[in-house]
């Protein structure tokens, strides 16, 4: 007996289930959502996926998502190549670039270490970072750890600091302070203690 050809529904569920964090139930929810929406939404999604996959690649130097390799930041001779800022996601690069206060290079990890979710060092762009620092030891003077100030971001920073210090490079961590508009009474103890430790000289 020949196997029944898979239905369009099963094909979609199979593809959705390949995505990280999507199980059978989530795949079904997404499929039903797409059926209830106007069909133009589903077409727009499929076109966005095609354009994303056709035009975007990962920068072979820093791991940022880009339309050219190396990315425009790595390829810019005016950037300070002696400093590398390590972040979790491409969106972190975009946010820092919009702030306009940083002129060095980046390294994107594509996530953070998470023992709970089974995300180990091998799944992140950590090997690429160590390789880059090793290969460029004469020009990279400082690696700034810019992982998020969460339990997992801090754990990742600790892991990176230990690995990078063995390579003899200067390792720093982004300062964390009082958010603008907050008050001493309302911020958490962790924020307050970080703000005191990373205090800066008052401008005169
Ligand atoms: Zn790059």
C-alpha cells in the first residue's frame, strides 16, 4: 500500500515544529491563527521568510545579521578595531548603534548560556569569539561584555570572562546604573548595588 501523501496542514505543522521552542501544540495554534487571518497575511509571512533567507546572511567575523559579508560595521575602516563589544542578539547591535555612543566592533553570540533550556557554549557563537581574539591578539586590546543583566546574561559573562582572560586580553563589563527617571527607593537592590559599584566621577 502506498503511503498517503501528506496534507498541506501536516506539511505546515512539520515545518513549524522544526523551529526552536515550537512543539506540536504551538504549531497547531499558529496554523489555525493563519487560517483565521486574511490570506494576504499568510502570503506576506511567506514572502518575508523568502526575502529574509535570500538576502540576509551571518557576518563571518562578528556574527551579526547582514546583507553583506563582512557586515558594514566590520568592513568600516573608521571603526576602532581594538575594542570588541560582545552582545547576545543582533537587535542589541541595532540598539547600541542607534544610541551612537560606541565606535568599536561587535561580536554577536546569538543567545546566552542557559542550563535550564539546555543551551551550552557550543550552541552559541563563543568559539568564534575566542578564535577571533586569539587570531587578532595584537590588535584587540579590550573585550567589553555586554550580555544582559539577567541571571543567564551574568552567567554567560562570567564564563566568557574566564575564557577570555586566559587569552591575555583586557575584559570589561558594561556598567549598570540607575535608570533615568527612577528613584533610589524604587530600584531593586541589585540595581542599587551595581550603581554604587560602577559610580563615576561627577562632572564639574
Ligand atoms: Zn561583522
